């Protein structure tokens, strides 16, 4: 199992961002390198790719504010 973290994008420890979209549904199979999410913070968008293959578990829904460094999903 691997965790999907919201990346640290600023030195402000209190900064929050949002998951703009998940490209796979909770419970879907993902492969290494698949584009799985788009996140945004302070008008900067960034894509997250799967680092492992397995089943995606979404822990933070789209458009919910989240602290940078937080676990937003996992791959089982």
C-alpha cells in the first residue's frame, strides 16, 4: 500500500489547496505512471501520477480544502 500525499508547494505550513479532479474513481485499478489527480494551490495546478500499481482509494473528495502534506488517497 502506498499513500498519495498532497505535495508541499509553499513554505507556509498553514497553506491549503484542493483536489481539483480525480481521473479515476475510488476502487478503480491504476498502473504506475497513470495520471490520477490534479491539485491546485495558490493558482498553481499540478498533476499527480501513480507511483505504484493497485486499487485507488480516494480519501479526500474533489474541491475539498486540504493541508499540504496531507494524505489524500492511497493505492492498495
